[in-house]
C-alpha cells in the first residue's frame, strides 16, 4: 500500500493506494453448437443430437447436466418454413466450478466438430464483499495517517471534509493460445465487479487466465485547525 499526505488551507489530504489479487471461483464457457434439427427450451438438450453429444462429452469430465443453460437458438430455414428438420445454431452456457478441470474441458470442446467455444466469462462471487473490505481498510488507514500528519504539524483534526474512491482492474496473469502463463497487463479502468469476460482474438486465441489484479485508491480530506496554545 502506498500513501501520500499534504496540508494546505486548513485541509489535510491523505491519499492511499492498495493492490489486491482475486482468483475466479467459476467460469462460464459460452459455446455455439451447429445442429441439424430445431428445438427450443430444454428439449434441445434431449432431442438435438449435437447438443446432446456436448452434454455427454462434458459428463465424462464430471460436468453435471445442471451446468448447462440454453441462451439462444437461431434457426436456419428453407424457403421461409420453420420445421423440426430446420438446422439451427444453439448458444449454450456451461458453468464450470471445478477450476482444476477447466483445461480438460477446453480440450474436450476443441475435439467436438459441431461445437465452437466463443467466450469465457470468469466469475468472482465474493468480489463485492472483498471490495467493500478493502475500502473500509483504506478509510481506517487514512484516519490514522491524517492524525499522524496533524500531530507533526501541530494542528487538530476537526472532521472529514471529503472522501473519494477509485477502483480499477488489470489481468494478473495472461496467456497465449495453447497454455497457461504470465505476461499480459490489460488495464480495465473502473471495471464492474462480478465477472471478467475473455473473448477470442485472431492473434491470441483464448487467454486462459483466472486471476486479476484489483487496484483501490482512496483520497480523504480532513479539516483542521491550529492546536490551542498551552
């Protein structure tokens, strides 16, 4: 944690900065499946053979059927007629909570002819609570720092004038296509909490990364007055 303090016009300004790392506790794999028949809702998992094959292949890796959610279906019609025999593109979300099996799941997906991994969405369930704890910690530390500055200047704190905060993210570890590793530092200023989405790029493929850095900055301004004469 870094810190800076200054005093002018009766206001003591304290600026604190901290950096934390979060590890994802789940990941959503968004997969497109090209199928030869059109179904909607839960029927797609039972009756669209290509979608059913995806579910079976994931079951071999310990991924339960409850991990699958059908997000959308796009039918391909002939002469404007929509029938059960119409081909369709299914977009399926797979929620993975066993982070140790993510690599195996991605390898299995690459072996399915009709399935294409479109996106990975890393999730951090406890991030909102962690962010609140970090900010509270900086707030307490800013009071301690301001009191030390006031004592050194021979003034007395009279109250808080203003408190501002800023949070932003960067990827803690990145990877090139085909493996795990470190290196990338993609800054994401003011990123929302809860998830981190990694999409395919032509040059890099999918960065298989599930740790990110969260940077927290707090600026506190305290009013002060000269200490009474002894």
